[in-house]
C-alpha cells in the first residue's frame, strides 16, 4: 500500500514579487466592495425610525442628552424602560452603539437620515474588514475567492434586519471589532509580540460590549488560527485563555457596575424558555437549525418577528427534525473527516456550527426563538461554501491567479446569484421605512404570530392617539379603531395568555368607546392571566372609578401599588376613592405615602389640602399650604387662601407677606398680557 504523502507545511511568507501586484489588485476589490454597500443599502437613507429604535435612539431620554450622556451610557444598562411605559425592563450592557447615537443626536438632532448613512458606511467598512481577514487567512487562494465570498455575504438579504434597522447597528459594530481581534491574533502568529494578544483580547471585549453575540468566537478564533496558520498548540492555548479571561472580565463589569437588572421573559417570544422537557428543547433546536439552513439558501419570506407560534415546539418524531439531525450529523462528520487536511469546507462547516450554536436553543435559549440577525455572522460560512462550489463548477484552481477571461466568467456566474439577492435586499429596505410600513407588509406572512399582531396593533394605536392629540379631533378614526380591535382579537385568539393584548383591548374600550363595563372584562382577563401585572389592576380601578364604583376601585388600586410600589398614580387615585367613601383619614394617609416616594411632588399636597378644606378643617390645611408654598412659591391661588386665613387671624406679618406675593403675581400677569398683545400686533414673519 502506497504511503500517504505528508501534508506540505503552510508557508508563512508571501513572495516579495507578488506583494505589489496583490496590493494594487486588492485596492480595486476594496473600492468595489465598499461601493457595493451603497448599492445595496443606499435607499435606506430616506427611511425613518422603525422596530425597537426607541430603545436606543428615537425618543430615548438618555440619548437625547447628547454627548454629555456618554459617561452615563457606559455606566448604565442598555435598555431602561420604566413602569409608565407599560412595565419595567432594565437589562443588557451594549454602550457602544448607544453612545454613537448620543453623538449623532448632539450633531443632527432627532433625524434618522444621518444615522442610516452611518449604518451603511459601517456596513461597508464591515465588508472591507471581512475581505482583509479573508485575504490574510486565504492568502494562498486567488484574491477572487475572497472577493466573491464578500460579495455574496454583503448581498445576502438576511442582513437587511441588521443594516436597515438602526437599533441593530450593534451587530455591525460587534462583528467589526471581532474581525479586528482576529487580525491582531493573526499578526501574532506571523511576528509574535506580547502586546498583540492583549490587544486582540481588548478588541474582543469591545465586540462583546457592542453585542455579546460574538461569544462563540472564543472557539471560532482558535479554529481560524488552527486552519489557516502554523500556530503551535501553545499559541492556541494562550489565545483561548486570553479570550476566556476577557469574557470573565466583561461579566464582572456588568455584575458589579450595573444597577438592578430586570428582563421579563415571555412565552410568546420563546416558548422553550418555559419548556421543562429537555428532549423537546433539543428536538425543537434541530427544527430551528433546519429553519436557519433554509433561510440561508432561500431567504423568503423575511419578517420582522417570529416567536410563538411561527416556530412550533416539536418532538423527535417530526420529519423535519429527523431531516435536520441527518443533515447536521452529516455535515459534522464531513468536517471532522477533513479537519486534518485543513480543508476549507471543514472550516466553513465548523465555523457555522460554532457561531450558530448560541442561537440553537439547545442549552441556553435566546429571548427570541428565531431571528434573521442571528445569522449575520454565521452566514459567512454559507458564502464560503457557495464560493468553493462555484470554483469547482467552473473547474478553476482556487490557489492560482485567474486569467481575465476566467475572472469575467466567474463574475457572470456570481451575478446570477447577486442580482436576485441585491433586488431582494433593495426591495426589503423599503419595508423598513417605518414601523407601520414594516408591520403592514409582513403581517401576511405572520398569520400564526401573536406578538406580530400585537406589535402592529400597538403601533397603530400610538400613531392614532398622537394624531388625535395634535388635531384635537376624535372623529374619523372608525376604520383604524376597527383594524386595531381586529388585530388585538387575532392576538388573543392565537395566544389567549397574552395579558398585554387583553389589557390593550380594555384601554381601547375605555378610551375610544367609553365602555367601562366592557373594558373591565378585558382588564379582568389580563389580571387573571397574569395576576402580578400592575397596569391591569390600575386600569380596573380606573374603570370602576369612572363608573362611580369607588368601593370596588379601592382594592384594585391597592393591588396595583402592592405590585409596583413606585406607582404614585395608583396611590393618588386610591386617595380620591377613599375620599368618595368618606374615609378621609385613609385618603390623607395614602397621599402622605406619595410624599415619601416623591417629596417634591405637588399633587399630594393639593390632595391633602383639598380633603381638609372639604371638611372645613382650615387649621390642618394651612401647614400643608405653607409647605407647598415653600416648595412651589408664587402660586396665586395658594397665596390667596393663606392671605385670607392670616387676615382673619390678625397675623399682620404673614398677611403682608402673602399680600406682596399676590401683588407680584398680578403685576407679572399684567406684564405677560401686555407682552403677548405687543407680539400679536406685530406682523407675522414668513417661514
């Protein structure tokens, strides 16, 4: 039997004669790739804000502070949504993109156009970095190989969720930093220098705090070094140790520097978060992996949300699960068979399995069961494999320069894939123009998604309420109201446990129809589904209050405050209900409770004063009047009451004091009136 020839050692140097030609050729490739980013995503520059942008840019109170907010951004959690917004959420640490948005707000104001332009530029730079890394690791290959990989990767329609959505800029930044980290470790294998390992680790830290989706690169980076360098075992070990160490450091930063973390997990986002059967998690995980392979090969339809019940929870008897297991076992077996040869397909398969592992739902389930952005980095493997097969189809040697004629044929074949992918991307970008355009377009593909229907209904509701506020007109919205009801009813039909949808149905019934009896049914259903959902209890109290059922409203408001002890609105309304059932002492007590939470709030002072005055207890009301006058001086009504009170008591000093306040207030009022009259008499300036 003939002995197998030993594998040739991987050369560590590029012949000097080739360097100049390589540099000039690569420049044209880089220019073309950067320009291609604008061909793909140039039409996003006219887009507005869209899905989840409010969390990190649009109307975000921290980002609105501009550059001065950057220290706070780097020392606070990523998402901060208070209870007034419908439930408290505080979680994550991703300061890089948020800090960039703060700078953009400082310069451009609340204008999405420049931010979309920056997204496209960053995507172009991301493609360039990818090309540079591929040229470093595949330097023995024709530069056309790396170029085609980058073209295919750039044009993949799955990336539209990342580039067209401002919030998902974090994905681009995270991948960019991890590519820079790879370059640092690659350089170390060529010319070892101590600073290159900590530099690579630090860049990896930046990728993690941009978005922790690069965590699998703790394995992927050593994998790259093994396949494409002559790195010794010691180098691979030190690389892995440095990456693990920096990951541990990032965990400690979040643990000890960040405030209270609260990230509610919902069944509708990922049912596997609530699944106790380990085997069902594994089988459904394989179903998800098959779905990802399908999306890589045929990215249609693209939708803004998946979750329940788009991806079913299925067992091992499901035929798609069986097919997925066979495919993935086959891929893994092939990769292991070819690993000693350091075959590029072996690398592509292993890189894919490593990078997608974080989203496979096997061990730790992500918040969303499936998302297109989860394939942003993993799709590189698909593009490498596809390029490999294109070269094989054309019978072009990958490790030799291509003749001009062959290069044109290669581009022609690639164009057959690029043209539909580019067209799909450009058309998809238009769907991301706004929240409403995105939801209305995608809903036809989301018939089984409870959350998609709810998100769309909520967006229509918010948009309608804003227009009602601006116009002052409450008529002419019948068709929109009916559409919102239809969407919400479809939501609870798909998933009856959707407590937020039941609550929103109640709000619609209260606000639009003033049908508080019907709204009580919806609010009660929301509280039944989720007993610790404070907004439902508050709304039940409000509905009872509007119906004059004050005794029934009291336990609802008390329950709302018991769940959310920061809800001063529940306490204020509770006090009003106590007052209506002649429990004035209780009404005064709960308003004093408000002052313990918000000592400078004006409303509880006014409430307490009102309760005392209703019972003609002026003596007890006066100290509260004086306190509110100290906190909020200049109130003419308060000064008037105190003036009359002390005049009757014969207290000349305090009578004179409050008299002067009344005189000053009257003079200020007259001055403002004259100023307004003068401005009204002036001719209006043209725009």
